[in-house]
């Protein structure tokens, strides 16, 4: 099935979605559609399935006890998958205030 970025955004907004995790690259045009309605985590480059699986496990386990930003940073450091969190935007383009993303437009940590 195929959805346009605009249609997906409307669907997610109606559902009250707060977070979208994108596992594939080349997602910048889609991210621009999604940021007004949800926080978005996406890869900074190509990521192997093994690294992505580890990132997912680490992210969702740490999300129980940390903020989105902290969970993204921790999972990136642990997994070797360079993922980036972009905070939901208000209509004026400023980051939305959210208890999970404190004073940050995004978090990005490249694994060493």
C-alpha cells in the first residue's frame, strides 16, 4: 500500500500519535510532513538490520525510565545505529514543549 506524506500525517494526527520511528534512510521529505504532529526518530545513514534490531531493543527498554532524548542517545551509543530524534514542531516552526524532549530540537550521537 502507498500513502502520501500528507495522508500519513492526517492519519497519525487523528490517531493521536506522539512518536514515529523510521527505520529507512532517505526520509527527509516524509519527516517534514510528520514534525507538526509527532516527534520523529530516523537514521542518519544506512543501518544494518542487526544494528537496527539492537537499537529498537535498547531504545524501548530505556524508554521506560528515561526521556525520549535520553533513550535515543543511549540506544544509539549501545547499538551502533546512528539515529536522530527531531522534536515535534509548532505551526510557527518552533519545537513543541514536551516533557520528553527538554530544550532540544533533536539529539544525534554518532557511535564511536
